[in-house]
């Protein structure tokens, strides 16, 4: 599988409640290779509750466990679902 696209993986935290735990985003990996394809299947969109939103499948060459947001072309998307065994697949939406 070819991975011609590039994204930035982010981890958004809500803060831990302490004075030093402010909400924010941490960059996990910049410019990671991936394959991006739009989700156009209506049944898949309804399964994830994304019927009225734009959604993408992002295929990564390695597993990712802490990324809950991605940045693609200067725009940030929330990760709705992550799955995979050898490679990670992220379902993201705006």
C-alpha cells in the first residue's frame, strides 16, 4: 500500500484539574505518511453518527494509540474511531 499523503497527529487533553494541567493540544507526530480516502458509504456514515458531516478514512503504516485529533491541510479533525492490527485506520470528521 502506498502512503502518498501527510498528516499531523495531535493529542487533545481537557486538563487534569490541577493548576498546571491546562487544556491544550500536543503534537505527537508531524508529517506522518498516510493514505486518505473519503467515506461515502451512507451505512458507514450512519454507523458512526456522521450522516451530515464530511468524514475520511486515514490509513497509517503503523499503529497509533494516543491520537484523538489530526491536522490535514491546515484543518483539524476529530478522530471518531480507531482500529487496526498491523496498520492503523482512523475514521475522522470535521
